[in-house]
């Protein structure tokens, strides 16, 4: 089996979150989805599990973080500056937040952060390949 990362995120509204991630370019993996969770594939080796709060509570007794709290930020490498801008526009148009942190442009690297409807942070960035 190929090494794969599964990122599990608790979500308040499974249908809304599924639509949001689909709008960002993630593909539903119906084989690993049901009424309590939707698996969304970024690539063959990166899968995001969107899990209802009720299902999440069967995994751990630890409380969900309060609204506005952040414990991590995940990063997605994009093919171009334009792709970074496009995914941020899609986030804003589908119930998320574009530019959740100030954009950064270092010439060789460009990044903009977005938040999903539940406040999960994603850094989206493009970096010039070394020549």
C-alpha cells in the first residue's frame, strides 16, 4: 500500500463542508464515505476525512476546540500564483474565508491562507522551483 495521509476534521455540517471542499478541487472518495463522514481526496496519497461532531466524539472524549481556536494549519502546494488566488476565491465564494492571515509574497514564494466553514486553516502556496 502506498503511504497515505488521512487528515480528520470535525465539521458541524457535513453537506456544507463536503460542498466547500469539492469547490476547492477535492474529489469525493465515496468508498470511504457514509452519512457520518465524507472522504475528500486532494491526491492519491492525501485524503481529508470530514467527520460529523457526533462521529468525532466516538474517536476521542477530548472536547472540540472553542470557536476561533486553532491547533494546526495544513498546507497545500499549488502549481502557480494564479492557482493560489483561485482557491482563495473559491473558499470565499463557498462559505469559507479567504486571506485568513495576511498574504505573503517573497518573489520566489507566494502564499495566502484560507479557512473552511468550521475555521480549519489551510495555507495555500506556490514556490518557484529551483533551476
